[in-house]
């Protein structure tokens, strides 16, 4: 996937165009149930939110009518993005990094949340939750969230380690009302911390949250270990630790271990009823949006 230059110039515009194109595709397909248009009007009642008033109808009739939206819910959604150093891989100008993809995917989901007037908050984490917004559904709040996402693009994050375990436990404690939690992460954590990481995922479900885990990777190199047969120096993006080796010497063992790790995450997510979605950086954002909308339609 080529890194689109406009994503750094106007993230909100690019995300809105992507979502609008996706919605047009939905309306032309037999895939129904996710309309973001209003279903009907009803007379305004005292206490109704003013943002739902159809002012064009008021101008024609001199009466206050409120839009009733299809799939109208009291959804609260938290989008949590891993911003540790490993998420900046691959560090190539012509290619999206895992963090770039996460930010663009999050921006598209926020556009859908905005269209359906769902309360939204945004979290960034590495070793801890380093930013967590309030959960609101106002127009100014959505704009603020998009600005926060844009500010994360292009940041230098060398030497920032991950402790997804701590961060997810913190998030579970800070989200006091039942919410849909959307996590973007490569799930790179300290070795031997797998059980603790699974416990943190379980904590989110124990607190009655619904969870989607978008597990990002650059599959060719990070999973299949596809490197030329020559000496390399590999550098840990989080600790700076370096190791020199010939890829073919460790490829078989590496692939076996990473496959076991991925299978463990998938199995535990299934056990805890967490939607586990592996995302290669070549995956279209439309697939990500489809997963989100299916989960949203089941949220009650």
C-alpha cells in the first residue's frame, strides 16, 4: 500500500471521502442495516437535543421537527491506539506504517460515529494511557479528535516501549460506562507477558465492554520473515537492542514461534468473545469499516 501524501495534509477530508465512498457502495449492495440517513421526522418535544432539529423543515413549515435516525443507539465508543515505537514500522516514506494505518482507520471510524451521532472518545497508549479524551458527540468534539489524530502523524517516537497489559487494564478502569472499545495495536509486549496481556483483554470484557482488536502487522517481514539471504543487523525499535544474523538461519524457528503467538491471541480472543481482526498493512480500510459496522449493529 502506497503512503498517500494527502493523509498528512488533510486527514479529515481523506477519511470523509473514503467513508462516503464506502457508504455509497453499501447502499448499492444487498448489505443492509447500516444506513446513516434519518428514517423519519417527528414533532419536537421539550428536552430533545437541538442538534437533531431539521431547520430546513422549520423554515418551510414554521414547526419544529426532529430527525429520527435508523440504527439509533446510545452507543459509546472508545478508540485506543498503540503509539509505541514498534508501531512506526516500516519506517519508509513510500509505505504506510502500522501507526499511519491505525490513525487513518480510526479517522474513518470517527467519521461513521459522527454521522450516527455516537459518543466517542480517543485514547493513545504505550506503557500507560498517555491521553484519553472525554466521551462526547458534539461537532466540535469530533473536530478535536481529528486534530489529535493528525498531531500523531509524523511524530518521532524512538525508544518508547510497549506495555499493552498495563494500558488495557487502565483503560478498563477508566471507562466507567459500557462501551465499544476499538483497539489498534501490534500487540508487541515484553517477552513472557502473554498471560498478563490476555488477562488485560479479559478485564475489558469483565467490565461489560464490547471489544474489537485490530492486530496490525507488516506480514511479509514480521510474520513470514521474508528477507534476502544475506547478513542483516536487526534493531529493536523500542529498546535499541541490535543483533546481527543471517535470516535463513532463524527463519523456520521464528515463523513457528510467531505462528504460535498469533494462534494464542486468536484463541484467547475467541474465548473472551473479543472480535479479533488481523490486519496486514495491505488490507483495505473498507474491510476494517465492515468489521466495525457489523459489531456496532450487534451492540445493545
